[in-house]
C-alpha cells in the first residue's frame, strides 16, 4: 500500500455555519458547499488549505458518530484522513497485520471517495480514516 498525504482533518462541530466563520473570517480560507453523507449521518463542509483540507462535520442524527463524540469529548479534531492509492489493498494489508478495522470494506464518503476507518484502539487513540479518490 502507498500512503500519499494527509487528505483531510475531520473536525466535529455543533454547527458548520457557526464553526466555519473561524476558518473563513479569521483565517481567510474558503469553504466549499455543504454536502450530506447519509451513510455517516453527517453534513460535511470542506475547507481546502494547501494540499489538504479541513472537513467540518455536523451530526444529522443523535446516533451519528459525530453526535456521540461531541457528547463525550466536546467539539474538536475527530479523525485524520490519509489518502491511499488502493484502499482495498491497504485494508487487506492492515488486516493481515492484525490491525483492528472499523470497516473491512470501503464505504462511500464525501465527494464519492472510498473511505474506511481504523479503530483508535489500534492506533494509540487516533481515529484514522483511509480514503481513495
Ligand atoms: C463523511 C466522511 C468522509 O470523510 O468522507 C467522514 O469522515 S464521516 C466521520 C464520522 N464517522 C466515523 O467516525 C465513523 C467511524 N467511527 C466509529 O465507528 C466510532 O465513532 C468509533 C471510533 C468506533 C467509536 O464509537 P463508539 O460508539 O464505540 O464510541 P465509544 O465512545 O464507546 O468509543 C470507544 C473507544 O474509542 C475512543 N474513541 C471514540 N471516538 C474516538 C475518536 N474520534 N478518536 C479517538 N478515540 C475515539 C473512546 O474514547 C473509547 O475509548 P475508551 O474505551 O478508552 O474510553
Ligand atoms: Co473524513
């Protein structure tokens, strides 16, 4: 497997409209249109910066991972996403190495990317998303 770059940093927020002001008004970045990813029960907004992006995540359902994260830990960085060249191959390799995967098969994320999460128990408490686009 080849890990190419940090694709995005996922930030759990209560309100994209409120939180985005920090990035746009204070930091001078531009926000892309908001998209709903029903599979993950979230609304997502991307804010590109250089080669990577911030991904602001707002829950659309109390059962969403984002709602649970905010309830337990408050708003903040929820995951780091790494872009890989071949996600199926990456998942197969990690599984063989005994890594605990949340998703053994890719799901579809924002912008139609293929995504899969590694359990934070396997990565010293960092929720890592793999994505291929
Ligand atoms: C749209 C898409 C895209 O990019 O295209 C996205 O990003 S969607 C982004 C949102 N979707 C996701 O995050 C999907 C993957 N996430 C999940 O499946 C879940 O959130 C889990 C990571 C499995 C945690 O869920 P669970 O219900 O088990 O919560 P829990 O509170 O019992 O957590 C179990 C243990 O994991 C830890 N834990 C929970 N969330 C964590 C996080 N974000 N980062 C680091 N550690 C975390 C807890 O502290 C706990 O540790 P202790 O046991 O030590 O207390
Ligand atoms: Co993400």
